[in-house]
C-alpha cells in the first residue's frame, strides 16, 4: 500500500509541509534579521582585514582633487571574507553575526549540516545575489522558505528558533 498525496511523509520536508516553519520549534530566518547578521559579520571581516592588512583603507592623493584607493588589500579582504563565511558555515553552520541572532544555515533538503562544497556554492551565490542590484538578496522577502538566490544555489535555508 503506497502513501497517498494527502498523507504527509516523515522527515524534514514533511515538517515543512504541515506547519509554516521548516521543522518543529524552528522558523525560517527573515530578511531583516539576516541583514543585521550580515552587517555584524561585515564589521568582523573589516576588523580582521584591517588588523591583518593595515593599509586596506588607505587613500593616496595623486592630484588636487583626485584620490586613489589601494586595491591590493581589498583583494585580501575578499579572501578573508571567503574564508570567514565559508569556513564558519561549514564548521558551525553559523557566522558570528548569526550566532548572536540565533540563526543557523542548514541544508534545504534534510536540515543537515552544510559542507564545504555547499558553503562555497552559497558564497558564490551571495556574490551573484549582490551583483544583480541586490535582487538575489531581496528575494528572501518574497520566498515562502525565505531563501535568497544564494540559498537556492547552495541548497540551504536559514533557520532560527520559533
């Protein structure tokens, strides 16, 4: 005897189908709380970059009204961001900003831990989400599972205690 379409199945997806959150006791992380977590994480990455490469925010005056930004450390800051975000998503499922706000990144299919490959895919997706005039990030507001493009690309969702 097979399972009819009106009966919920067991597991992660069944919990998401029978109640508004991803599983019992959890809810999806919304746009504003995720934005706040990202701002906090950006501050952490900025401090780390400044400490490791003090010239990251230096300007050189090359004319009376013309300044140049030193781009070498900016590339270093991008590498620090990559290691910070991907490393913490894969190691703990959350960055420092997410820890403070009780958010966690999990796999969308079964709620398991994010591995390194999904973390990298999610980070690349985050760059794409920002590059398209923030549309991929704003998508979180309108998606039923609160997934941005980076979540969809990485196969992840962000959850918080309900």
